[in-house]
């Protein structure tokens, strides 16, 4: 099954194929869009020396844009060796959906171009998500600019406070820093916070993210098993990751990261999902004594944008904490 990232634009939820997502980060300061680009291209960003146009998903569907905020999210996308960035208001869970669950998009004689931007529809319970056609969304060549604003007016910072404007500039500076050419050690990682420790998880082992709620206790389990959840009809055990890693207890975990190790799917409770990032071997270093208790299950340290996280060996973590559910209870 393929993974899909849920994004939110003006209270509408869409799904993006995870394979098309290179990076996810908070909105930085943008440079002016090139002359002649369509109105929905609001600027350019510099991602490690690579210039990428940034389009507003709402405007791409001919909706009026909201005033931009420092909490808006940008996804760097890639399709057929082309890159572009997409601005949305929020990013949600990563879900796994079989191809058979994706329905053909509804077509409309009144909005044929809008229908082309949707590759299908995904039904999850009572909700319907529109699966974005990234290839079509990134094709700007057949659209002429219809903007009433000059390119320098599409992304304004006048309504930001000076502190917020500086934050946008700092984010742009970090994104622009050159990164070494990726090699075999490169990959994508989910950056999480567990207690006061930053933990990185190999995204190839992650199957989905979901909110921490409706966790049902399981009698007869060790204290590191919080309970179980029903995720799309599948019952999964949820583990207290703080106890697994010998970290300080968390009062209010907010999310569950569902990982798959071998033929076993397990939920790991975390305090925060910070970001999905791409990293290369130059951003890793060997473990040091200062990392603390979690170092027993870490393979190396990941240094990314002034943050240091431990890369967890999920296989070792799960093997050393075999689930012991007393099914007779």
C-alpha cells in the first residue's frame, strides 16, 4: 500500500502521494516570482542552492488566498525530475491506502481544469479526501499570468511583525544553506520529540501518523504498553516510547507513529511530530555520551537546522521489548 500525506488548505483536506514529497517545512521568506508566471505562483525559495517556485494550493484551485502566517506550511514536491513547492495551511497524518480504495475523480463540465488537478478521491469513514494530481499542479507552462498584482506584491510581509519577518528570513537562510550531494546514506526521516529528547525515525519504517486518542487499556500487559487503538479496522498496540527509551514520562502525548517491523505493526506514542526531513550522510555523526539514556537504541546522531536528534534502531527497540499480552484475561 502507498503512503499519503494529508494537507489542509482553507478548511479542505487533500492527499499527496508521499513519494512526491521531498521535504516539509514552515513558511520562509520568499523571493519575488518571475515576471510572466501565473498568479498562484507567489514567489521563489532557495532549497540548498536549488530555486523552486512556490504556488498557493488555494489559488491553484482559483480560490481567494488567505493572508499568509508564520504557521503556514510548505511542501517541496518532485514529479518527473521537476520540483516545485506548495503552500498549505497545515499538514496532518500520513495514511496508508490500497489502490483499490481510490475512486475516480468526479468530473465537472463547469470546471474541467479543476477536475484535472485531482487524481482521485479517497474515502476514510465519512470523509472524502481529494488526491492531488501533482504532475498537473506543477505544470505552469500552459497558464498565462492573470494577476492584477505585480510579482513583488504576491507575497507581502507588511502585515508581519518585525520579529515574525525576521523569523521568515532566518528560515530562508537555513533552507538556502548548501548541502552535500546525496549519497547512499541519504534518506527521509520523521523528526519527533519524546519528553525532552529529539528522536528521528526512518520514514521507510513509518506507515502512518495519527492523533493520540481512544487508546484502550489491555489487561495483562507490561507497563510500557499503553493499550491499543482501532486504526481503519486494524487493532494495533500502542507503546509508551518514554519507557522504552528510559526517558522522563510524558504527561500528554499528542501523536502516535505507526511503524512496521517485519510483519508487526506497532504504535509509538510521541509528544510531538516536528517535521518530515531529508538528510544526507554529512548531517550524521557518531553517538556521544551526552545524548543520554536513549543512546542505547540509537545508531547515530542527526544534526539538522541547529537540532540534534538520535536515530533510533527500531528493530532493536522492538526486539528488546517483546509484547507480552495475557490473552486469557
